[in-house]
């Protein structure tokens, strides 16, 4: 019933959920993970739940449009979008999809082991400071970086009455956080942050920010000279066996010149995934998906995302009941796959 990789269950149940790692069955694998439903407690915000499951602000909010992000309330069902269609790009190095505000890292494949992908949410450049698209590399890594704001940012802060020093020293007030990796694109970094609530939002001056725990993890496994591709794919499609899955994210109007709910890019994604157009009866489903742009992976013909339901979340992690439920789901998948 549940299509869930055993490695995913292991990570969710037994490890801190800050390094979402999936094994890829083969080079054609494009769909990983599984959506979850958790129940909130009175003191939770959606951001609390999102960060525990390594999901960004926009991902958790758009997946739960009927909930108040700051006061969802006690016992509310919260959909955690933890299933992903991998971007249409080579499974090599770091791939960043600005549309979904998510990073994918494909570590070098080890002998006699499956290729893995590690994914983390990111914050990216706001409108007017758009993160550039293109291919580059990691050219430098720095722990406890200082920050030298460019003249444009100094002027912006001065105009707001919030002047910055010419050099911001390492420490808790440094917006780069504790780790930074410099890209070959001049002036752009992958870095941590002293404001983690901005992960999953368009709030930066173009750099790519991660949760402090995520950049620390990446910093330890990503080597200098690792290739990086930054792309923009709001609509994705992929096959799992003979089943077609679709995913649609919000359009970023400063990048995307299309107006309205243009179906052309989704049609292109579908044709690339299965070499044939959707049957007429499935078009309303696809059009609704594009209209809502919730970023949830859906199987074509189904109105609801596949989920593992009733996963109880607390600030210390998952409840014992939730761990048993997840483990049972993995055993069921073993017997049915």
C-alpha cells in the first residue's frame, strides 16, 4: 500500500531528520520519498514541524493552505510534502531548483552501492535580486566566514537606517551562519543563516541559504570543485513503473514570463516522462494541479496525495506510536513490492 524506501523510514525514525537521504534504484529513478501527515500540538507552528522534517517555509505553507502558519492549533492534520520528483538534470553534483526552493546533492557513487541523493530546502534571491541560473562549481569552503557586504547592500541598509559594518565578523550576528561554500559565479555562496525562518522563502540578495544543520552536513560531504547546476523547473513529471506522477510549484514572475495557468511546460514535462500525452479524462486533474501549484507530488488520476497518515509529532521528534506506524508501513512495502 505504501511506496516507501526502507532507507527513508530508517532516517525518519532513527536519525535526526536533518539529512534527507534517498537511495536511487537505478539511473532512471526520478521519484523519492513519501508524503506524511502529522498532527500538531498547541505550541507548534508550521515552521516547527517543517524544520523537523527538513522542509522549507513555502513548501509547508502551500501544502497546507487552510492552516495558519503561526497558529495552526492543536490536533490539526499537517501534510508534510516529503515526496519529490527529482529535477530533470544529470544525477551529478549539486542541482538547485529555484522554483521549488530545494537543493539536491548526488554524492559520488561508491563501488557496489546504489547512487544516493541528499536533499535540503533552501532560501533564494528575492525579486530584484534573483539567484542566477546556470552551471558552476564549488570553488571554496569556509568555516566561520566573515561577510563583506557589497556596496549595493551597504547602500540599501543605510537607506533603511540600518547601517552595516564594512566587514561583519564571524559569530551569531553573521547572516552567512557558521559555514559557507563559494560558487564560481562571482559574489554567490551556499551558506547557513542566523535567520532560519527564511529558508524556503525568497528573501536573500541572491545567495542560497540553508538551515544551520543542513549547511553543516553539506559542508562535511561536498568537496571543492563539485559541479553545481542552478535551474528553474516549476513543473515536473516522472514515471514510477507505469504510474505517472506530477508536481507543480508557484510561478516566479521575475523568472517566468508566461501568464496565467499556462499548461505548455507541464505538457512538455509529461511528454518527456512518457512519450505520450495525457488521456482526455486526466486533463482536468492536471489543470487543477497546475492551478493550485501546491508543490505536492500527485499520482495522475488521484485527487489526494499518497500519504503515511496519523504521524504524531512532538518537539523532541516522533512519538513511539509514529515510529511503530512508519516501521509497519516499511514492512508492508517489503511484502508488497
